[in-house]
């Protein structure tokens, strides 16, 4: 029994120690858990604030990116507009250069073109007695009505005259030049002849007073066709040659200077003047007379007279 008691006591003490140890461990463990959980709480608060901070940073960044993007897009659009404007200005500049060089070409052409060539000369308009064309060439004898004299015509207009006569010839119409360039003094002598033959009154209505004549320009011709006895008179307008010229002379730059009932000179169906294809065509198409146009309008055709 005593032994049992001894053993019992030892066991009880042991158990007590063990229980105390367990309790102590429990308290220690509980304390540890407590502090761990509070640390975890602290950490989770940290994580939360970090998350918030990240979110706000992200939104700040996003805003910044959006703003940058939109301002970049604006800048790009502005640059594109600038490029567009510059291209437009360049285009305008190029077209200005183009029209300037066109104007220069025309000015050069005009500077080389005798302004007298499209001036009106009749009883009303006068040509200086000293005027002589810049260059004259001989009309080939085959184109002259009579080969006894030398007929001269303005060199640059001569191809047009010959082309007109060739075109008529190709349709069976015979056209010849009876008179072309006449100097002031030839014109004076011619008038003198007429005056002696017909008397002064008739001569004034027959041949232009010296200096009034388009013949001094070198661009006027008196045309003849066979069958009229070589005489320049109104009977020319009853010929096929005259009809052909009425319908076709403009294509070669010629116009009838003094048609019937004009207010500037006597009727001369045989007398034709080179004024350039453009102006002659305009006169033909609009049924107008050279002398009825005002000089300013006529002058605008000078640059194209030999085209
Ligand atoms: Zn004439």
C-alpha cells in the first residue's frame, strides 16, 4: 500500500508537472498566436494601403498617358495641317511661277512683234510715212498674177499667204496676188497716177492716200483671179475665188478689211489683210469687221498673230 502511495504520488506530481507544462506552453502559444495575428492584421492593412496607392498611381499614370496621347495626337494633327498648308502654298507658288513664265513668254513674243501689224489704217487712221516693215520676202512668181514685178510680203506672214493660195488651188480655185507691200512713196506715186488719169475727186475714193494704206505694213494683198482682165474692181466679188476667200481666208489669218458699206473706206473685195488666224477666225465666226472692233480689243490678238 505504501509503495502504491509512493508511486501514486510520483505519478500525480509527474502529471501535475506535465499539466503545468502544457498550460505554460498553451499560454505561450496563445501569446504567440496573438502577436502573429496582430502582425498579420498589420500586414493586411499595409497590403490594403499599398493596393490603394498602386490604384491611385495607376490612375494618375493613366490620366497622364491619356493627356500625353491626346496632346500628341493634337500635335500630329497640327503638323499634318501645317504640311497641308505648306503643300497648298507650294502648289499656289508653282502655279504662280507657271503663269509668270507664261506671261514672260508672251512679253518676249510681244517685244518681238511689231505692234503696227494690228493697227487700223484707213482714211481715219494714219501710218507714219517712215514706217517700213522689219523684214520682207519676195512672193514666188508662181503666186503672182503678173510676173513682171517683184512683190514683197512680210516674211513671217508669207507662209500663211502661200498656204491659202495652195488650198484654193487644190479645190480648183485660181487665186493670184496682184499687189502686196507698197512703200509710202510707191503709194504716193500710185495715187499720183490715179490722180492724173481720173482727176483728184475719183483718186481719193480709188486708192488710199499715201500713209493711209494697209499695203505699207507688208501684210495686205490685192487678189485677182483669171477672167477679170487683170483689173481690180468690184466684179471680183462675183467670182468663185471671192466666195472661196469669204469662206476660207480666215483659216489662214486673212480678213476682208473694207467690206461693203464699211464706214472707213471704199468697198474693196480684192483687198485682204493678214491679222493672224485667231483674230481672223473670231471675226469670221462672229460676223464682225476688223475696223469695227476697238483697237484695245484688237491689240490682245497681237501676241498670237503668227500662231
Ligand atoms: Zn489693197
